[in-house]
C-alpha cells in the first residue's frame, strides 16, 4: 500500500473557509465563544491564557497543534477529544482542512 500523499494547503482559501465556518466562535484577536487562534499552530491545546477549556481538551494538552493533530481535530473534534465543548461537527474534506491549517500556520 502506497503511503498517503500529504495534501498541501492554501492559506488564502483557508482564510475564506475559516471566515465561513470558524469565525462564528473564533478569531485571531480576542476570545469569544471559542479561544482566539492567533499563534495556535505549534502550541499546546488548551493553553491560551484567559480562556476556560473543557476537561476533555485539557486532557490532550500534552500534544502540540501540528499538521497531523490539527487535521485530526478539525476533521472530527468529538473523535479527537471526546466530551470537548466545541459544538462543531468538523470539516470532512481533506483539502479544506489543509487550507485552514495553512491559514492557522500563517497566523502562528
């Protein structure tokens, strides 16, 4: 079986997807319903000062937000951190997830 080919993301497309799906709760400046995501890429989950995270997300706080972990989380938050408070079903399309991750990297 051939290894999975990595899907490359486009930050410009990711920004559009972020604005249409994520910006209801997240932004890059201040906490809202969800934590601000400025600098999230490469950081630990549940690590933004001043935001109250679910115990489920705190339970994975020893990991880093890498391409791989963000892809899993954005695909299905409930599967990545069962019981987390984010009421979002996820983004099923791998290219769309890669685009959002590219946008998050750009804002790291």
